C-alpha cells in the first residue's frame, strides 16, 4: 500500500519541499484517523442496528450528550490550531528573502515565461539556477494574471500585472524542474510551460561567463535567438542607445532612462537633497513617510512611487512629483528599479 | 383565486397559465425544481464534455472550446443549480408546511423571484448561445475585461439572479419569524428550517456584494473605468476580494441546506431523536457567521499581505469545529437506532462519507504552507466537488427521494433508486478521488491538455464521470416514470414526525385543513426511556 502511494510522490527539490510535505503528511494522518472514526462508526451502526423486520424495533430516547460534543469540539480545536501554527511558521520561511539572493526578473505573458538576469541575459521558457544558492524571482505580468508554479519545489506565486510579486527558493537537487502557469490565463494556459534547470554553482558561473565574454566580443552565437528581441522597447528609446554588441545591464539602461526622463532634476544619486529625496542607498531601507508611517523601499514601493507618486510621500517633501503611469513601460520600470537598486543599499 | 376548491390537491386544475401566475408556494417550488434540474442536466453535459477532453492527452476540442466548457459548467452549476436548488425548490415547498403555515409571507414576491431567476438564467443562456464565456466562473480580472467572449451577458445574468436569491431569502426569514403555527417555537423547528434560515441570512447579506462586483466589471468593460485593470489604473487583486467576499459565503449557501436535509433523513430512517439538536441548529448559524470572514483563504498566493494570510488561515481553521460537530452528531444519531436502508438514507450516508472527505481535505488547503503547493491544482477541484457534489448534491438527492411521495403523491421505484445511488457513489469516488492525487502531483486546474505523467489518473477520472452520468440518467427516467406509473404514496410512508407528513400526499392548496397546534419537537422518537 505504502509502495503504491510512492508513485504519486514528487521529488523534493527545494529546501521547503520536505517541510511542506511533512505538514501534508501530518494533516493526511489526522484526516485519515478522523475519517476512519466516522466511517467505521457509521458502517458499524448501520450493520448493528439495521432494521430486521417490517416494523421498526423500539429505540431509546437519546437527545444528545453535551460533554461528548464539547470534548470533540475542544480536541478538534487544538488540532486545527496546531495545523494552522505549523502552516504559518513554514509559510513565513517561504516568503522570507535570504540576503545575497541571486535575483532574476520574470515576466509572464500570454503564453510564455521570460527571464532576465542582472547581467542583462535573457531567456524564454528556460532558466538556469545554481544549486544551493538562494534565488529570488522578481515577477511581473505583461497582460493578465499568471501563477509561477514549480511542483518539485512545492512553491507557487501569482504573477500580477501592475505590481511585482516575488518567489524565493533554494534548490537542493540538480536537474530539470517543470514550471506551470497555475492561474487561468486564456487559450494556451495549459501550454504556458517552462523549465527551471538546477545546476552546480560552478556550471552556472561558467554558463554566465561564456555568455558575457561572447557578448563583449560581439559574437552572436546560436543563443541569440533566445536572448534578444523579445523586448522591442529598448531600441526605440534614444536615451538608451545600444553600445555595439556589449551587454546592456538593466541597471545601465535604467541610468540612461533616469537622465532621459528628467528624474535628475529633482532626485540626486549622491545624497544631496533637491526637490525630492536623494535615491542614494535608499533601496532596501526603511523610509519615513509624511503620514508618520514607515515603509521599506522595495521593488513595489519604487514602482508605486513612479506610477502613483502622491500615495506615499517621504517625510519632509512636498507631493509634487508627476505620475509616470502610461509614460513608462513595464520594462523601463524594471530597468529603473535595477538602477536604483545599484545605488547601494 | 377564491374560486379554487381547497380540498383539491395543489397539482390539480388549471393549465399552463395557472401555473405561470400561481401564488402557491408549492407550485412555485415545483417550477423552481423543473428549472434547476434542467440546468443541472445542461451543466452536467458540460462536465462530461470537460472530462471527455481530458480522457487522453492531445486535443479533442480546441482550447477555446474547452475553456468555454469548464466556464459554463461552473457558472451554470453554481448560479443556476446549486445555489437555488435546495432553498428555492425544496425550501419553498416545505418551509411553510413544516412551520404549519398556509404559504410564505409574501406569495407575490415569491412568484416575482422565480421570474427574476428565469430572466437572469435566460441572460446566461444567451451568453452561451452568443459564443459562450471563457473566463472561468470566477470572472477574474483583468482577463475578464479583455476576453472577447460574452462576459457582459453572463455577469448581468449573475447580477439579476442575485435579486432572486435576496428576495427569496428575505421571504423565508420573514416567514419563519412571523408565520409559525401556535406552539412551533424556534427550538421545535425541524433542523432543515434552521439550515434554510441560516442560508437565507447569508443570501440577504452577501448577495448584494456580487451584484456590485458584476456591475463594476461591466462598467469597466463598457465605459473603461479603471477598477480592476492596471492598464486603466485599477487593481486586479481587488476584484478577487470583492468576488470571494460573496462567493465564499455562497459556498455555505450551497452546503447548509444539504446539511439540513441530512439531519431530517438520518433521524427518520434511524427512528431516533437527533443527537444534539441545539448543537446542530446553532452550528448552522455559527458557520453562517464565520463564512463572512474567511474569504481571503482563496487568495493565499494572490499577493495579499502576510498578515491577511495569517488571519484568514486562522479563521478558516475555526470552520472545522462546527462542521465536525454536525458530522459527529449525525453519526451518533444512528447509535441504537432502527436503521432502514431506503434510498434517502443511502444518500444521507453517502453524504456523511463524501462530505467528511470534502471537509477534511479543506484542512490541507487552510494550512498556509501546504496551500502554496496545492492552490489552483486538481486537489482544489477534488476538494470542492467532494463538498459541493458529495455534500450538497447527495443532500439534495436524499431530500428529493424523501419528499418525492409528498410532493407528487407517488413512490419512486426503490430498486432503481438504490441502483442509481450506487452508480453515482462509485462513479463519484472514481472521478474525484483520483483528482486529489493529480493535484498532489502538481497538475494545475483549468488545463486543456496535460503532461504524460498525469494520463492514467485522468483516464480513470473520466471513466468515473460516465458512471455518474449513467446514474443520473436512470434517476431522471424513473422520476418521470413514477409521476405516471409509480405506486400511490400514503400520507406518511416513512413514519416521520414533522408536520408535512400529517397532511395528504400531495398536499391540498391550503396545506392544512385547520391550523395545526404544535406540542412537541420534530424528532420525538424513542419508546425506550433510559
């Protein structure tokens, strides 16, 4: 029997997979025991007290037994609270980003997954990640809702247009892991598949180095097909010219945009206070807002400050910044976030 | 109306027009039953088509066609069948009789509710005929704003049907408060009525929210006002909050009446007083209350805040307590009973078996970390089918067989009833038990095609759906047959104690010849005092 159920087991390929499975198993056995108590009781009563003749047998007058009902309720309450707490503890670990994570930008669009590394390397429906190193996916959607789901990791996060969501994981098994889109997104929802390839760290370094060298030499290897032209917007932007075939870092594109879009008029990157706060060393730190609350300047805060600048204004500044909603494309927002991130944190 | 002979039964006399203008709660109940069972058949056909596509890998229908199939299956089953069927059909028929009244408090409003329901249904049918809808029954934004299909007809249909539910709920609440016969105290009401009462409260309070949500959606589609689409400045996750603020309580609109029927059937066929009347009655209200504050458990991976996830997971766990009390009490009721395994009882036992699985698998999904893995997989599909079909539909079928002799004065054929029940029970488990494993293996829901590792279980699941189909085909056939050829039903074939069994089968237009006076509770079985 146990062997039979093994064929339904998925590999445990992330640090969380084993923990999530442990709680799954606990709930499974709690459920199994409760189910058996009810069903065995039911079947036994049906057999033991079945009506034998046409006329019913006399039955006793029992209207309930409050102590039994209360004890069932109390025992159950304790069990479900334990399940809740266990689930919550593991969940907080799932959502906590590890310092020094390898960051990858992920864009879901009908019906493919795009990946962009911090060195500017882009891939479609396939991503390489090193084993044993924490990875943070910073995810956005170009159109409708999607959900990034890796069953081997037991992890999933919806991808929402107009905001960033993130998914943290540390892979512990090399090999190819299936990525599904788990949130219904239209015609080819079931074909929105990708592969996460987990490799040894050395192999990952080599994979990136080879590409970087090729790019700097202007080589356009066979990989060109997977790495370019899925992002048509960067080229038409005069402020971000391509420097030959040299790799374009998202942060560099962001720096060019920062000047081209006039951000420099109000925001320094040196610590000097102009009309707006300086952006030096802001990312990842808490800032005081003018309603006396505090917020951590993460990807979503930077994004929101571009699209809805009046919403959370830094303490001591006037709400005078115009919105860039509709002016900046999603890809450009990604680049600006990368630039602001690069200003030290 | 005064010309009607009140000694006739409610089915006699008058043509189609007298039915369409009737103010008799029993006729309106029957009209609801015909409509909802027809929609159930349509929704069932869509379900069979969905399973047919998934029988093997590779396309049978185009992806867009498949997407419309599962959307229409969901939308029709939820809005046009499972929400109205028990309260509006069986509730309408038996609520006034069980409290010893002549009719509901507002008979004209009752008829209006039926027409509103039919107009809303017509719009949804129009959506099907004008190309279908492909958004899923949840209408998640921004997909539903951009989809080129008939979203507006479908959502307007949902909007209009909502009013029918609100008015029926209001009617029932007032009827229960104002029209109980002398001696029929709240604590002497059959548990079916407690369940209908709790349901009515949810319908009145929650349904307006889905109305508002669908209107906002239509305004966004037509006038391009940015509520939900980030391109227009909206927030897509806001829609999910609005949607589930209604649709989670709606889950209890669906299940509570089924629980009510099971409470009736178990006592009658065990000849035992219900175990823990007050616990079952008030747990219905407790579930209704909690149902309003757990909607966020549909959104654990939607990007809502960790604090919200903490609270929604915690509150969701609380639902387990009143629910388990009910299951425990039904089982305990059978202890030392005299158990009569007629078809209604078989369905009630099937309810306990299947609903227990449905309820327990809810624990997996309420636990935050496990839900991160299982959310939006076939595990969820299996879970809610165990609750909705294994629970509500089994409860409905128990009630339908239990009250069929009263409603139409004819007995259904017992042997065929048992056969059809067995087919449905076996087919159901084959169809949906397999889907728990598919979900655990990571197969996402709403997939037109799947990877090869999911093939064997999907094939088994589809074969199961054919058993269910065969079971229902037999049932529909013998129910219609019994209307003409079934044995004449006595007034009280089950020897039950509630008021509807004290009057003729089928009842006369005014139900009671003189107002009944109630002196005991509804389940006074048990000759042996202990």
